[in-house]
C-alpha cells in the first residue's frame, strides 16, 4: 500500500472493536445489530452511537437540515477528504461526541480532539487524514495483495459502500456523514425516550430504499463494554438484600454465563483479527500449485464458493429481519 493511502475496512464488530482499542480508547465495544426490535435495542444499553454501512448512491445527498450554526463548534464533525477513511471517521464521530463515564478516550484521540476542535470540518478532516497514529491503526487491517483472485465486472466496480454514524447530542439526534458539508439534524429526542427509538425509523427508511432480495447495508452499535456491564450487575445482585438466595443464585449464574460468553467472543475476535492481518499469500500460492498438480483445484474452489454463499445467505436472513 502506498504511503498516505487508507485501506478498505470490513464491516465486522470484531474489527471495529479492535480499531477502537488500537486508537487507545477503552470501555466500549462494537456489536452488530440484526434486528431493530425493542428487545434487541434493550440489550445494547447504554448505546453511544450507531454505525451504518450502505451502498452509496448519488440520490443520498441531503439538501435540508444541515447544521450551519454555532452547534458546529460543539459537535465534533470532520469532512472525509480521503478515500476509504469512512470507517475510522464513523468510529471517531461517535467516540469524540460521547461523554459517557464508561468511555476512556485515551491520549491519541484526546490530543487529536483538543488540537482539531477549533478547526472547521474541512480542516478537521485534513488533520485526521494526516494523523500517522490513526492511519497506521486503520491500515493494520490492509490485506496483502499479490494479484486479484476474481474478475470484477463493471457493475461491481461502480458500487461504493460508505459508513456513517448516528449519535445523540444534547437532546437531539444527528447523522454524521463525512461526505456531507455538515451534520444532519434529525430533530429532538423527546424526554423519557431512548434516542435509538428516534433513530430506528430513520435507519429503517434508509434500508427500505433497496429492492427486495438485495442486501446492501449493515448496522452496528457502539456500546459500553458488556463484560464490565455484567460484572457490575453481578456486584449489585450479590449485595441486594431484597433478593432470596434462590433468586440471587439464579441471577448470578445467568450473569456468569454472559461474562463467559463475552470472554469467548473477545478471544474469537483476537483469533479472527490475527488471521485477517497475517500474510497468507505465500501459503495460498503453494496450496494452489499443490491442488492443481493433484487435479483437485476446481472441486475445492467449487466447494469453497458454495460454503461462502451459504454463509452469506444466513447473514442476509438475519439482516432482513430488521
């Protein structure tokens, strides 16, 4: 990869969580959302922001509700000035506008925010694109490429996918899209209403733009670290005098299971991200040569393609439920 370039980032909660930690932030993680029903959103509390991936179209450019007043000095919004930086920009948009006690920004993002806060959105974007530390963390997921394995037709070349963020800020819902001139104001968040309830119909309307059978989006949430959340809840259960022993044991058993699941998930993320970063090209070249020599290359490819297609169908089914 050439110096100064930014790589494409996979829409995966393990990747985004790793990026957050790579930037030096702590106390939050990223979860994929497969349903926008009340139960699913309840499990995400506290949710600090939504990150939405969609196939960008020219018609997506809004003309109304752009913030042009003094709120630009308060909301940290940066224009995207370099290709492929939208994943990191979406993460940064959520983190730098979050003031929840669970989030610890760390020195890299704190210093960046303090340095760029007084700039206009264009200069903030330039500052972000020139941050060596942030770019290096982003590009740690760059894939090693010796050659392209699959031919891409013209239609696929034209497809452009883009990450944006939705955040609550001082009682209003905002959409932060680095390709726009300014944040988009989606209106007030009514008192005693979860901000995700206000965001839900807006995201659903965007999803409905796509024709039946096409999946061109994914949705993730930046939430407080779930393991710590469950551990705090367990502490409260253990010290709650109103609970009977049976009730306390049942609750602690359930919370212990949830903590264990989070630990298993984190270990899975570490393994998968190690595999993403590893240079597999020498191994792949030798494997292809060996398969071709034995005459089993084509059946092996067909089997792998079928397996990947089935995996994609299962993921698409989950996303369609939204």
